[in-house]
C-alpha cells in the first residue's frame, strides 16, 4: 500500500454530524391535504420535525408540533393547505437544531 500512514482498517467512533447547511423542506398537495417532506442529510441529532405553515411566508404558525424522524426523508401529512411551509429539526429534548427556508406549494 502506498505511503506509511494509509491503512486498510476502519475504526468506529462515536461522532456527531452537524451539517453546515440548513434542513431541507418540500411540499405538495393532493386532494386538499398537504404533505411536507423534511430532511437534513448528515444530522445525527435530529429526532423529530416541527412543521409550520401559513398564507404568506411571514406569518407561519406551528401546524405539526412534533413528528418523529423516519429516516433520510420524513413525510409529514397535514390538513393545512399553506401554501407556505417551513420545517424545524428538533433534538431528543425538543430543542430546535435548525430550520429550513420557507417553501411554497407548486402552482
């Protein structure tokens, strides 16, 4: 193997992933109900998502207080039509770790 400090071995260590960029959000509506998709690739502390919605991007309110993270991307159904949405990543204690930009439903 080249070099004196390269190894074929892998080691496991506890580490915390804290991305430099904010969480991502997307939304769509079907049959009068909206689904908001939340993800934050690399975040190891995100345990749940909070969803905010509103009629304009400056007047969002919490519509889903806490829904568990279900993997890389979490789909959160809501009866709220928005059309503007934002997600907040929550840790195990409910502390906000990060927030997405505000997204709008496609027209």
